[in-house]
C-alpha cells in the first residue's frame, strides 16, 4: 500500500508542473517485471512492510506478502520501479479474459467483473500497490511513477477495462491515475483490515485523456515490449488453469 503522502499529497493542481516533476524523476527510474527470485522476494517484502506500516494486514506474521494463486499465475506480472538502483515501489498486474480468468477482484467483486469477462472483454487489474515510505516522502509523485508500468500493461495487452480495488480514501488517486469511477462501494476483503472498493475505467478512451493530462504515462511499443514481451495475446483459459 502506498502511504498517504504519496497518494494524497501529490494532488496535481497544476498538471503541467506536476508532469514536469514526474518526467524529471523518470530520468532516474527503471521499470522492470520481477522475474528473478531476488526481485520477486524484494517485491513481496516491500508489500508486507508497506501494508504492515498502516495496519492493513490481518495478523501480519512473517516478512513477505505473497499470493501464490495470483503472483504465480501465467497472467500475472509483478512490476517493480527502481530509483537510482533502489526498489521504490511495486504493483501487480493480472490480465484476465473469459470465464476462467484468474483475477484477485473476483473473490469479492465477481458480480461486476464476471459479466465483462463472460462477454469476451479483457480486464487489466492492478493490485498490491506499494511504495517505499522513505522514498515517497522525498518524491510525493511516486505513486504515479509506480503505477506507470501497470498503465503500460493495459495498453500492451489491449485491455478493454482497467480495474483497481482501493480503500475509499484512495479512490480519488485512481480517478486521477486512470480515470476510474466507482463500480462497487467498499466491501470486506480477505486478509485485510480495511474494506476495498472496486473502481474501473474503459481503458482506451481513458488512456487518451490521461496521457493528454499526464504525458509521463506515454510509452513506446519498444518500452512496453521490453517489459511484457512481444506476444500480445492474453493467456487462454487452458493456460491459466495449467
């Protein structure tokens, strides 16, 4: 979970100056998908620390937040953001299509997500957003930078919808970050102490508006391929079940 200053303290009242700051910060940033054991462990530990810091975990034993079903699925990409070589943040992206899709949000919000999946539409779900507190206090815009590779994934996999499950106090961030509206109000969520809402947006029209307002979300095909590969197909139901 991103701390409050990173989501709420970076309200971009002057979009151009805000975008300029983010674009300058991107000069120090490396995005990559966690594929090595070391990078994955670093992401799981950062999640745990961020969630525990705000009392968001039920229990909170151990030192890592790892969800085998959603982290190990073939439709999962654990994106990480590094600043000057230090892990600054992470967000997980799950791409779902069809009735057998594996998406975290289906545990609680199947009533709104399943009809879209059954209708053949592709959903990019963004979960486990977390940032390093020490860096978010230095860079109030960090939450937007951490979200950038998730935004890129939605474009790369040609998603129809982008979906998130934030706490009520963070809905405004998701509205700014990718034009989300509330699909379902907050509900109890397994393993967490707070209720989460389901927010979403039609990705294609939202992308044009968001990239116009926040140019730092723009990316090239080469940059997207470097993270997510050349294959654009969403994993099939058989691949997801394997």
